[in-house]
């Protein structure tokens, strides 16, 4: 369904501003015409970004709702639903780390921003 609408979901539940900045770098470096739905704590980073279709702020969700959404997204992970992590040793789960994406696309963090 996400492929049909040309959408990618990237989610990050946490308060680290640096991680949110990392998501913006990935969006800018992504060489595709896909639109992004972002679940993140700091929605202001994504305002007026033409590549972002929708931002769902996780900062205003109560803990139970936040946990439920995170569990559902984790269970549905695919090439179009990705968990953002700055760095990870969890190789069996679908996720995107900024180092992996930028290395794969021969792009530096500076160039992505």
C-alpha cells in the first residue's frame, strides 16, 4: 500500500535532537521521488520540507499510545517502514542508520544537509 502511494515511514521514538537531525539528513540524501511520513519528537525540523508528506509528533502522546504505535510499526517494518537509529548493532531488524545510508549513497552528513 505504501509503495502504491509512494510513501516511506521513518520513525524514531525518543527525545534526542541529534537523531531528529539525522532523519532530516537521510530525507535530503534520499534520491527518490518518495514522500515521507515521519514519527518523531521534534516536528519543527520537518516543517516546509517538500519531501515530507506528514509529521506525527510523538512528544504529545501519552506513554501507552506511544508504546502501542512503536510496537505496531516495529511489527510492520519493511522497506517502506524504517526505524531510525544513529548507530546500531541490531543487524536482524529492518532499520536505517545514518552511517549506513550515507555510506551506501556515497554522501557525507555535511552534503546531506
